């Protein structure tokens, strides 16, 4: 390589990774620059910041104040704001009540009015959460049966109305900047004051024995009130897909089915509160309790508390884990709107959710919060903006919070163990707690690297769950944001993994 080529290579490195500072361990900053340069990422916009929280010194910084699209890394901000605003011991409550019960508790009611009052719980009816934490209630039908049994126990024989009170949130179910052609997909599920079954249907197509015939289609949970049109065929390929007419629960099955699917095709449904009200009415009817009408409260309704029949409770830590480990967008949006309701007393919305996040960030990181733009809570919108420095500043503030720091960290995916990092960075298993993020052209990774202690105690190191719980190890807060990606996503993920490996190589005991 001649002198001119050497200078050009050096300038390219400086353009891609600029303003790097001296690192406290093994020139990790220089080595990171080498990794990025070698990856040949073209004009990909890269913003890096990592801070050694033990010394308070940055170990790498590159365009750390650049405004970037965070994708699902925004969930770090949303979940931190939820913990700070709602409190770490907050619990969602979805209530079933009886309006105006008779004075005689043993009297049978022939025209009862039931109230379903929502709290924005995104986990209501989520079978993943039920299987993990539902005790004896491991599926959605068993959950609904609890309410059917509660109605029976109240000696109700006929229901005049089910009033669906979802007023904790507004009825703008999707953000206007979400991709319009993706609103049927699970990650664009509507967010409402009453959510149910992650606001998606599970569709299982089964091929017919006669080629060319329509396949059998199983819908879970069973919803006989929806409209379905089966245009799919039994054929030589598996190209089955579903369309839903926006603003409705009219579904059309399309494509070809060759093999019985073991995993469902997910499709969002419309107006989750009313959808659940109709599900409950259907299950009550099957139990012999007819329901005349399902609807939201009218201006003439005076609801009050009524007589409680059953309450479904979900603690915040379960919601945070599903939000961050599994990157479930519905969960982030429910948190976003719920803190908006908490902060303002008005129905939770995208607007007051964003205001609540700003208030939280101003408290935690000061005036730098002005650089954050939050359109939604999950990061699906391309109108969101953060900087790597702000991400690290917030991670630092949460780490230093004696009450919130550890549960916040534990809500993140653990490298090589669970969530979206379960199959990544197994070489640093249990030493990285982080949030991934991806939308088209954007890939991000932000969180903590925790170095194992040089002299681990008997109860430190990686515990059986895969977590590194050595409290005396060095902690690095980091944020790696990649926008306008010019290479394959696999290249970006390898680079991110390598940047983490370099931190581990620098900090892990020799």
C-alpha cells in the first residue's frame, strides 16, 4: 500500500468512527474502529457510546450526539419511564363487576349489567405470560372460564348488557406514522384500554385431502362473530397469508397450503376492547347465560364501582420483561399510554405518553432530554429520535437507582440466555443485558456489559438462570446505533457482536 492509499484508508476510518477517546483498557476504542472499517459498511450511519460506570470515563465515543432512529431501543426509554412513573410495584388490574346488584344477595338476576373495566394491561389473555406465570390458568380459555364461573356464582341467568369500559386509553389504536401496509402484522397490533390475546388471532391452515379444494382453517381464540372468506387453496406450495380490511374484523384467507402448520400465522384484529366483550358474551352464552348487548358506556350511564366479581392482575415486572426481552410492541405502547394517563389523568394517548416520557427524562438526565423525540413507545415509528449519549446517560441513571436499577436490568434480554439475545453473543453468556432493535435500515443494541469479578465470591458469577450477578464487577453502559444501513443485516449484527466481544476482552479477568 502506497502513502496515498494509506492516507485514504486512515481518512475513511476517521469518517466512520470519529472523535474516539482514550480507553482505560487495551485500546478498545481503536480496535472497535478497526472492526467497523474492516466490515466495509459504506455510508451506514454509525453512532457509538460506551461508558465505564466504575470510573465514569467513556471508553468509546463516535458521533454520540447524532440524532438517530432507535427502532426498538426506544423500549429502554419507555420501560424506564414506566418504572419511574408508575413505580416498580405497580400492578395492572382488569376488573369484572356487576352493576346495581340486588339487595338480596341470593336473588337470581335475569337482566344483569356487567362491567369490564380495563387498565391497559397488555398481558391480559397473553398465553405466553399465562404459561409462565398463570399458576393453574395456563391458557386463554381457562382465563375466560374464571369470569364465566364468577358470573354463575353471582346467580346471573341473563345479561342485558356487557359494558366495555376502556376509557383509561383513547381509541386511537395505531400510530399514524406506523407503516400502513403492515398494520395486519403482529408487531403492529392495536393498543387499547382493554387488550386481549396480544390483540392478534392465531390462524392454523390445514390442507384438504383434495388438491385445489379450500383448506380447513382453525382460528384461535374461537371468535364466531368475525367475518371470514376462504380464498386459499390446497396446493403444491405453502404461501398462505391473511388480509384484514382495515377498520374491521373481516378476514380473507389467501394463498396455497401444502402442509399442516405447527406454528400459527398471526393477524391483528380490530378494536380489542369490543372484541373481548364479544368473546366474553359468546362464552357466557355457551354456558347458558344469554347476553343481549355489548357496548361501550353511553353518556347516560352512571357506572360507579359495582360489585366486584373477579379481577385479573399483572405485576409490572412481568410486563417489562415481555416488553424488553421479547420486544413485544404492544407491551411498550400500553406502558407508553398508561404513563400518559398517570401523568395527566386524561385517557392515555400517544401525545400524553410522549409528554410523560419527556417529564421523566428531564428528571433523570436534565436538559439533554430535549434532544429526544418520541412518537410512539415501541420504536416502530420512524419519527423517533435519540442519541447514543442519551441512551447511555439514561442507562447510567437507572443503574445508579438503588430501587429500580436491578429490576430494570433484569427486564432486558440476556446474551446467550433469553429473549432476542438468546442465540447471540454466547461467548459472553450472562454478561450482557441489552435491548435489540430493528426496522428497515436500522439496527441498534443498547444495554449493559458486566465484567465478571476477578475474585468472584461463592455466590457470584453466572447463576443457574444464566444471569451474571457479580455485583463487584465493572459495569459498562453502551449504545450502538446503526442507521441507513448499506449492507446486509447479518453484517451489522456481526459487527455489534464483535464490539461487545472487544469490551469483554478488555474487561474480563485475564
